[in-house]
C-alpha cells in the first residue's frame, strides 16, 4: 500500500493524499494565498474539503472546488449552511458539530473545539471555530487544531484520539505562537508536528525553529510551501 502524504500549501492549507487514493483539502486558501505554490492553485481533483472556520483565509476556494469537482464538504453546522447558500450542493454538504464524528467513504472526521472567532467572509454568522481529527482509511490519525490559542482540553484530544501527527498554528498574532504551541504539543502527547499559519503575512512571526527549540521531545517538521511529509 502506498504511503499517505500531507502537503503544506502555505498558511493553514493542506492537501492529504491518502494511501487508499483519496484527496482531501483542509482550509483550501489557494487563490489569494501569497505562499501557495502557483502549480497548486487549481486542484485537479478533490474528494473531500474540510473547513475549520469561516474566515476567508480558511474558506478560501471551497465553493469553487466543490462545484468543479463534486467534493464532499465538511464543516461546523452554521458554516456549512453558509457554504450551501454560496452554492455548495446540499447533497455534498455535511454540517455537524463539536464532538461529532462522521464517516465520509471510510475517512472519519471529528470536529474538535478551538478558541477563535468564525464570521463568514461576508460578515454573517459562521458558528464557532473548530479543529478536526481526521482518521484515514488505514487508521492513521491527524489532528488539525485550526486557528486557536492553546487550551487545557487538548489533553483530552490526545487521550481520546491519540493523533499520529498534529498540525498546529504557530504564527502568533491571530493564533498561538511557539510558546503556547510547545505546551499544546505536550498536552496532546504527540511525537511529531507540522506547524502552519506562519510566514504568510509579516505579523505571523512564529517559526518552526522557535517551536523546535521549545519542544525538544517532538519532531517539528520544517516545511516550505509545497513540501510534503509522509504520514
Ligand atoms: Zn487564520
């Protein structure tokens, strides 16, 4: 069986290519993302799109991708409603809520808490910001924290889901920076992390190097946009 790859497309945007052949986008901010590689701005296919919250740098191209590729879109219920109003076909839209787990053709998505805000790009109510635990067909588990500060209940996410890999924001300013992120890793109990939401804009000053210095027991992947890791 092939490996699963996780490709960072800059900011909080990721493409997962599962060992079983599915392609999943998380927070597909492609067009308008200053760090998204040019060759990644027009997806060739997308089976599933997962959106953590309503801000434009996370919703990104979700509607266009869903319309073009017939992707299933998963998001917190109010945000899913908004996405439906924007033209994501209703039969391909799953709006659920925190603590809930859904199974999309063998890939499980659990919506977790996150501490952030979540208005939709047009200013309308977008529900609450969230994160995802994504359990792939082969049982590998990825935790996408979404935009958040550190919080003590990350320990529960570690205890309940035991993620193999944590994808956490480290840029500071709008989310936690390296100091809080190091504690997040400790609470999650993970051995490996892919940092995101850094380097996109000048205010996002946190770096993977700074996190690695504070989190000596964890492998902090130091990626450039377009780089991939094997899960
Ligand atoms: Zn953001």
